[in-house]
C-alpha cells in the first residue's frame, strides 16, 4: 500500500491496496492519513455492496441519509446518480454533508460505479489549510462564534431539488433539521483548527445582525474558494473518495450533460462538535 499527498491543502491518494483484505495495521495507517489530510482517494477497488458496508463499519456505525434514494436491498447505501436526461446533479455546490445534524456525520464514502467519458470530477477544499490562511485579524474576529445550519431550503418540500434531480431526493416531509456548531472547529480527532461553515447548509452566524452575518460568511466562503485550498479528483471506475465532513468541503462538477454517472455512498456517524 502506498499513501501520498493529493495536494498541499487536502487529501491523500491511496494505491496498491485491496480494501477487502486490509490488515488492522493497514487500517490504522489509512485512518491516520484520513484525519491528517481530510480526504482519501483510494484507487482501483472492486467492491460488492457488502464489501463497501464492511469497510464503512470499520470506521463507525452507518448514518443513513434521510433523503437519498437507497440502493435496492441495501438501505445503508445511497444512490448518487445522474441519468443522461437529468440536468441537476447531487452535490453540485460547495458544501459539506450533514452539518444540519446535531451530531454531523463523520465521513461520506463514495464508490464510483459509472463515470462519464469526460468530466464529473469532484472538487475538495481543506478547512484547516483555509483557516491557517486567514489573517490574524479575521481569526480573532471569528473566534468563539457559532453558526446555525439547516436543510429545509435544500431537502424540504419547497426547494424544488427533488424535481430537479429527477425524484432522486425524497422524504421531503422529514426535512427541517437545524443545528448550531462552532464556526472554528477544533477537529474532534486531531485538534487542528478548521472552518466549519459552508454555502450549502449554513444559515447564519448566531447572535449577529443578518447583514453582518451574510457579509462575514461571504468573506469566509470567498477565502475558501481560492484554488490553493483545493484538490480536484478525477475519477476512474472503482475509485473511492472518502472525506471528513468536519474538515473539508466538496463540490460535484456538473459538466457531463447527456451522460450517466453512478456512485454508491455510505455515510458514517460522527460525534457531537464543541
Ligand atoms: O458525486 C459526487 O462527486 C459527490 C456528491 C455529493 O455531494 C455527495 O455524495 O455527498
Ligand atoms: Fe455531498
């Protein structure tokens, strides 16, 4: 097994390993690379749904997403699918998964089954590198702030997201979760400080006037959107990307209209954030 850095800001590439047969020592190495880098790109796997589930369960219990259509026979696995005639994809904005939950998911483990002939890359951003890149003044300004996150505007009845994604997002009546988390998070495993707000689900900064909150979030987002904090992953069938939802953002590019892209996703449970 070889593990190498994907970019300065985020991610590591894992090669020459078969996740079906890893030892406990190899898993420990994978685990520490994951928390240190925020995301792993594990090349060239051949996993049945049972193997994907078994790998996910090495990390934590599975956190079943309320909204995505599951794979038939496997309620633990969500379909991340875009059909040729579907215009809007899943995850086509910068976001992190499940920040609207009281106990947000630790990781999403995405396995590529069908990749379009070109395009369909996923962008990742590293929140610790982005935090480190802030001015001292901005670090002082956001120290101790909290933000409110929610999902009704994405997964709720009124959002239109379900229709736009060809009905692939359902259960809208159970949307509406909200949670408050720190804007600067000391990572629960490593203690590294990172930004924990995202354009997908963060609603506002708590105890701040709306206009000031909007301006501050926009400033932070523009900072994080700078390419030095990113890595662009180009998929091959059989690859896994797994990311730490507490220390990264991701963005599924939607630049392959007319082609099919199909992934299986398992999300695993995290811990309460302070
Ligand atoms: O399809 C992708 O590359 C990522 C989609 C996404 O946002 C997710 O699965 O959480
Ligand atoms: Fe996502």
